[in-house]
C-alpha cells in the first residue's frame, strides 16, 4: 500500500501534535505541582543562540497546519512574527492547530500531489513537489521543534518519556 499526501502529512502531524499536547499538559501539571507557573519556561532557551520555548510551540503549528496551507497555496515561508503567548495560550494554539488539521479533506489535499511548492525566505527560493516539501522540509522541521519543546520541559524536570512524544501511533499490518 502506498501512502498518500494526506497520510504523510496530516496523519503524521496529527500524531505529532497529539504528542506535543500531552507533553505540554504534563509540563503544566509539573509546574503547578511544584508551586511554579508554567509561564516561567515560555521565554527560556536551550542556548542563547536558539529561539525560546514559545517559538518552538508556534513553530510546530506553522510546520504542520501552516505547511498544509503552503501546499494549497504553492508557497511557504518562515512563520509570521506574533507576540509571545503565555503557556496556556500556547496550549490553545496547539489545540486549535490539531482541530484544524482534523478538518483537512483528504481528497482535496491529495489533489495537490506532484504540484510545486516554493519555500521563500528573503532572496532564497527552494522548489519542491508537495510530497518532497512535506517529507524533506515540513516534517523534519516539525519534529525538530517538537523535540526541542520536549527537551526543554524534560530539562526542567518534567517526567516525560518517548511514549509521550510519539503520540498515538497508527498500528496495524
């Protein structure tokens, strides 16, 4: 059985965002159980030259539902600058993105298979097919930011495991 554009994109993003949702839920519980505010992590960074936690959460939404919109439009770029949200706002953003992905019509998205998608950032232009854009750009970026978010909470002491990160896997033969 071959995978469709919908399978490699929306189904993968839904699984990943379900993991991010669980990781963030456990992070929130950890902070509250320790008498702290989860907002303490929002502006923190793993390293000075890396973007903060709030960007990591915003990036998973941009690299998932935003990437689907990029496929539809035939172009994609860096995320727009938005004001940092608090922890609850980031959780809501992830939840809204997950809800939005669940409304994507599989047939409509699959109709974009083989179509061009151009990534633009300033003068840089990178041409992809829709499938290659998802597989070699959007998914790796999505997982990078999801893993960074996970790692930042893990470093803080949140009890997380790989099963939380993975979300609900699509099992079956």
